[in-house]
C-alpha cells in the first residue's frame, strides 16, 4: 500500500484478499486537528486480461517553490505490466541525482527554476500505449532587495532608494520608515511602474532610520531594509580671520576653513556687496584630504575702499554658516552710500552704517534727532555701525541718521529711510462636522495687512478643480468658499493664501465629509450544505468606516434575532469585508440572519436573509449480515437521512435489483426526516447466498 503526495492510495501487486476490505480516506486539519472521514469503498478483484495501458493518475500542471520536492504523478493499468519513460521539452530526461522514477510517478528533489517545462510520461505494453502531458512551473520565492546597501547622507541632502523584486511579476510594493508607511508628499516621491523608487529631498534629522521595502502578492510576501544614517552635514567653520588694521597698498590674505556634507561652497562679501574677482581681488578654494574646504581671498594693493566688514558665507544642502570681521585700511574715514530699507512688521530689521577709512572715533544712530536706542526694541552696535530693530512696528518707519566722529569736533553722516510693510494676518478658521449632501460656507478673513491683497484657495496643495463645483467669492479682505452639495470628492485639506508686498501667509483646515452607511453587497437568501462552508455576503461603505453586526434567529417562524458570538478560532467568523463565514454547517445554523451597519452618521441600515441548510443523503442504518432459511421470506432494512426527496436503491453483487420481479419487493416508508427502505426477498429457483 502506498499513499501519494496527492492523497491517492496505490495497491501494488493486488491479491484476492484485497477485495475483502472496506477502504476509507481520513483527513486531519493541520492546524485545528479536525478530522473528516469519507464514505467506504470496496475493491473488486478479477483475473487479469490482456489490455492496453489506461491512465489511472496524471497531471496537467504543477507549481512548486524552488528548492522544494515535487512529484509528477503518472500511473497506468494494463496487462502485461506497462513500461514508462519520461521526456522534458521533447527530449528524454537525462539521469540526475535529483530525479527519481518512483512507483507513482517522477520524483524531483530540490526543484530548480531550470526544471520548469513540459513533461511527458510515455506508457506502453505489447497491446498499446498512452501518455501523460503536463507543465511544471518552479517558482522562485518572492525576494526584495533595497539598494544601495549603505546610505550615509546629511541633513538637507537627497536620498534615493531602489527596491528590486524577483520571484514574481505580480506584486504590490510599499515603503516604510521605522515601521510607518511612507506616502508621497512635498519632499517625497515614489516612482516606477511598481513604485520601486523612493526619492526624498531635503532630508531632516528625523528622516533617518530603517527604510523597508515590502512586496506582497496573494501567496507570498518579502521585505528588505537599509539603514539611512543622516549626519549633521551643516557647514562648520574650523578656522577663520580676525579684525585687523592695514596700510594702503599692503596685501591682505583672508582664509575660511570649513567642513560639511556635502562639501560646501563659499562666497565673499564686503559690506554686504559681493566681492568681484579683478586685478587685485583674487578669491579661490581647494579641498583637503580630510574633506575640508579651504576658501581664500587675496587682496593686493589695498585701498581705502577695500576697508570694511568682510564676510565668508558657506552653504550646502544641509544649511549655511558665515564668519565676518572688519578689515580697516588707514585713510580718511567716510560712510559708504546707504540704500533705503523695507522692513516687515513683526520681524527684526538691521540697518548698517558701513565706514571706510581708519581711524575714526565713534558711530552713532539718530532718529528725529534722538540718540538711539531710546526703547527696548532698539540696539546700536557701536563697534560695527549696525542698528537692530526687534519686532518692527509701523511707528518705526522714518528717517535714520548715522553719524561718524572722524576727528574731535568733526563728523560725517548719512541718512537712510526705513519703510515698514505689514504682512497679512488670517483669522483662523476650521471646518465643522459635515455630512454628504450638506452645504458648506467658510470665510477666510484677512484681519490686517497692507493692501492690495491677493487671496486664493488651494485643495491638497493645488488649485481647486472646477469639476468639484466649489464657488469662491472675494470681497475686499475676505474670500469665502461655498459648496452647495457635499460629496466624498470634497474631502481634503483646504488652504487660504493671502499675499501682499510684505509676505504671503496661509491657513489650512481639513474638510472631512461624513457619509452614512450604505450596502455595497446586500445579504440574499442562500443555501448551505451540511458539513460544508458557507459565506453570507454583506459589505457596506461610508465614512467613518461602518461597523457591521450579525444577528441570528433560528427556525422559520417570526424572527427573534439574537447576537452571534464571534470568538477567535470559532466555527463562525466575521470576515474583513463584513461577510459572515460559517464552517462545517450544522442543521441548527438554518434560519434568519440580519446584517446591521452603522457609523453614527444618519440612520443605521440593515437587511435580513434566510439560510437553508441542505443535508446530503446519507445512510444512517445499514442492513446487517443475516442468515435465511431456504424457502422462507427474508427482510432487510436500510435507513437514510437527508434533504427530500431521497431515492434508495438496492444492489446485489453490483447489479441493481429490480423490485418489479416476482422475487423482490421494496417498501419505502417516511418517518419524520428519515426514509426507511425495506427489501423483501422471497425464495425461488436459482436463488443463492450473496451480498
């Protein structure tokens, strides 16, 4: 006796006694331990007769994972005993330690992708031939690989990751950072046919961590990850220059040694104006073997106008840093021409009085002939001539005068006009709880700010599509958004943007349209087979996501619904889509079922259905082996149970008994939900003992 991997029972070298037994197949659930037993079967053994091969077991298609074992069944009957030969892709199968021809077919150990192909099993004897043709597909396990394997970047830099998936052409791919799913956004792009490319720009310190690529299909899943390490690549100045005094025509050499990732680039400024390369200004830089960037500014034949505050500013994608110091060139002191300044209300403003020439005695600021500072928001830096105005107000607007004491009792001065622009201020607003079909009116009011004002709206960072039917009304400093008939398409983040000469400001609020529950699939009356599995369909949609509850009323009377206990591992389970799964259906499962859906928006919805449990015909009482006296009548009874109508027939030695003959009579009686069939046998000529 041999049981194949597909569950078939082979009996080799059949003997007469093999026909004396009843054969049953018993299955056991791998996880629950539940067992099921088939009905019985008998084997009738006869003397062999010459015949051509007849296929008993074959295959059309087999799928197996790489490195697993697989059997390709091929078994035939016939006399004389058939012979077998295997071919792959029309060529005889070459001997291989992994291939073994067994009694039941071809056994392949540790299948490889190269083993995929068309297999033919040829069977023949002296009376004919037959064949089994089938395809074997060896599938690679789903595998995901993220590259590059080592990712080191800096704050503000760009990071690109690629996920390569093998083993299947059908899969869904998603990206995660530290266990949280990644969605496309302002600085995140996911590209490629299968979303295999993750591109992130302007990386923040919090963006570091484990990045995972998950690939899934109906049968398999795979993942891979890399660690993204973000260093603080913000430029840092390692060494620089300090304030000094030089004579005219004396050379000056300034150095700024900086590090950062990526290597920063630097620029030079003199009193806020860029230093232009010319015959006596020579900026340059080089990179050391440690990755530091050395920036130099060589000034030959200095003049009085070369005096002032020199600033070295270094930038990369992670940030910027600067160093500045004053270089004094001896000569008559004067003030560089100053340009009028525009300041933004609420922010800080700096006004610079740039002095050239050296020496000088003092730098002082005046407004309306009053020496500054005269309030807590003003600060004058006498050493470099800078005036700082904190939290600028409209009253700070006006004329500012810088006076430089060149010699005792000798001054030079210049004035600059400061204009103050007031940025818009939007009164905060928020969407309330809205449901589908309702009307929405939300105003965006700019409470302060210089005019003219430009007020616009966006949805999810883009202009609002005209197809949404959103109306926008602008009146002076107010812009109102109106929606006359809300739908789920209106869900999103709405941003009011106000602009003027000073600045652009925005305020955002999320609109969530609540949708009452409604059925996607309604329950309908169904039939279930006793002992089988049945699914009672019910699914709904709405926002928030609806809750589904099932209730049951036994019998076919007036429904009296009771809640169904749904426990983990129980026979009755609630599926993710809301349907009810009933395993191993019992008679008591019949009756009315109610699917109720609610989400606290509008009225709940419900629908009932009726489950009819069909019971397959089964014999509950078999006739026993019995003795009869020659010449007497004998009765044998058989009881069957199941869905009506039930047909019962009697057989003798595999031949159907005709109850219309004179020797046999069959009497059928229905008792409750059972059928009792009685066979009456009368003695007659030629009668014999049999089954």
